[in-house]
C-alpha cells in the first residue's frame, strides 16, 4: 500500500456525524435534567426560624436583651456568605436560674462551597480549646437525634455545647452522611438546605448536657409536627418500651 493512502484525510460519514452530535445533545439534556433546579427549603415552606422560636416554653423564658451576648465563633462576612438566616436567643429557667444560649444557623443552599461550619471547627479557630467531643444521640419522643456534645474552653470560660445538623429531610452525622443526603436530593431535583442547631451554657455544672437535652425536648414539644420537621427533619417515633 502506498504511503499516500495513510496520509489521506479521514472522512466521517454523515450518519456517524449525526449520531455523534445526537449523543452529545442527549448527554447535555441528561445532565441538565439531573441538575437540581428546586430548593428543598421550598418543599418544607421556606422556614423563618426567628418566627418559629417561642418566647417561652416549659420553665424557660427568652431574655431578649441578653441575646447579643451569645458567642458566635463565625466571622460576620462568612455568616453572610454561607447562611440565609442566623438566630441567637438566650433563655433563663424560671426555677433554677440556669441560662442557656441557643444559636441557629440556616443555609438555604448547601452546595459544596457553602457548607455549614460546625462548632468543632469554628470554636478552635476563635481561640477556644476543645477538651472533649463525643457523638451522643438524643433520645426524644420523635426518635433519636444524632447530636454531638463537646466542651469548649477559653481561659476561665467553660462552655459545654450540644449541637446537631439537619440537612434536607433528616439529621445527619458527619460529612459522609451529608454528602449522601445532598446526592439523594440532587437526584430528585433538589438543592439541599441545612440547619445547625446549637445549645450551650457557660458553666462547670456536671449536669450541663442533661439540662441541654431536656431543654431541646421541651422546645421541640412546643412546635407543630410541620414546624418540628424544619428543625429535625422527618423522624421515626421512638418505639414504646416493652
């Protein structure tokens, strides 16, 4: 065979060209179809947490003038970038006088570059030392909530903290679960939202976490089922004891 035959320009048959263009168009259409176009927040009614939190419940009463004292370990410019709403409340117990600080941070669009910043990441960046951090599911009438308990210390300030993260329709534990939830919602056409729920107290009392657990139970009990889902997602009721 002559060398010139190898150097001859390759020609594509019209049918192959049409198939190639068609496959590219189909791939684009599939990618566009799978790309999330809706927000999960629209599905649950675009929550406004400042309006959902009660002024009082159980033995707890909101102290509006004290909310400014709640430590927010995230810088203001970052708050504006990753969160749609932040709420800080301070509640005092009528009987014991104990004061708990509640902080909520909500992000309507939790894409990979705007993920919630959990306290175990934020507190150390602001000078706190995390002495202890354990996963401790909260047992509630609405099922177990995957929560984290940690001790943050800075100088003489000792702050026991309980927090959990709702992403989409459930409370998730760790980045793997959150990414899987994000993927599951994306397949259904939704952009995932996320809520960081944090309760803390400046105290060295050994029962701090038990007080925080009861506080969370009583707060959730005041909410309707629809509003409660905006805090903890769709949970399974706890099974009755035998």
